[in-house]
């Protein structure tokens, strides 16, 4: 059986890197998309023991033309697409809601919501017309798709919107054997969460500061592989993978 083809956005670091490596280990040919070529090439090299079939495509998910080029190169190289992991995302400075500059808001929306939507459009165009038909899209929703942190209006709004994108994609993909699910991640140990374990930690909902527990990002990669390997008559619509000791479940 030919290797399945996956695109991972934000593949150079953190959760995207962990997912890309886990997919390579599981036998996927992985298209590594992200803004920094050197980071993508490092991931491709790291996963080289598992597969020689990787494609590095530097891509700014906030740029519609770059997204079109990413999918065109994938089609040219492999002829099909079995999995899209919409993972790339950014945050904005932690400032009072009324002080967030419009440019920062727009940058987060462009990357966290519009980019995944455009990637989903391109994935649909490939998946509906390939043989065999269909495929799977997994969206990185984050715990912030459920519960906000203080002073994170742009990130929280886009991650809540990702839930709507997931549901609509799942519904609209049904007639074409396209599954869509969402993985909501809490405190994976990545460079973006280093602040959670440094100094006094991060701000809580009551305004206090607290160091928070984290989990290894490899567990997220393994969860993505589980979702990806399901047959197309089965879907995980939502999965939460979180550090068990983080302050999410309960009142905080």
C-alpha cells in the first residue's frame, strides 16, 4: 500500500513538529509547512530514520497565495492528499482588551482562522476529486476553544471560531468522505509554554499568578496519528489532550 500523504502546518516547532514526526514514524509522507525553512529542514532530517519521503514547503499561512502554492506543490509531488493538520497559530500580546491594536487582532485572525479556512478549501478541492476519494482534516483548537485565559481576546476568539469551522467542515465533507475533527491541547511542553513554568508562572482567572503543569508534546503527536489512522467511516469530532494537573477542569 502506498504511503498516505499529510500536510502539517506550523511543522517547524512545538505541536506541529511532534505531529509531523509521529506521522513520519507511522509511515506517512509528510509535507512540512511553516515560515522558517531551516526549522522545517531540521524536522525533515530528524524524521529521516522513519521515511525519506518528506517535502519542505516554506509557507506563511496568513498569505493566501502561499497556501495555494503549498497545495499545488503537494499535488505535483504526490498527486493526492489524505490528511491536513491545521496546526499553525499565533497569539497576541497580553494586554487589556481595549488596548489591543487592530493590526495585532488582524494578524491573529489571518493566521488562526482565515489561514485554516483557506487550507480547508484547498484540501476539499483535492480530496473530492482524487481516487480513492476523501481524506481527513484535523484542526488544532486548543483549550482556548473552550475557556479563555486573561487578556487573550484575539487568540480565544479565533480558537472558538475554529470549533465552528470544524463542525461545518465535518458536515459539508460528509457527502465526499471527508472527515474533520478537532484536537484541543492543554499545556503541551513547547517553546510557547515555557513561560508557564518560569518565575511565578502565568496569570490565572482571579488575577493571581501560578506555575502550571505541562505534558510532553509527543503525546499530542500520537493522538493525531490515532485520529488520522481511523477509516473514513469513523471520526473523532473532538478530542482533548491535556496536562492532568493543569487548572482547566473545575473553578479557577
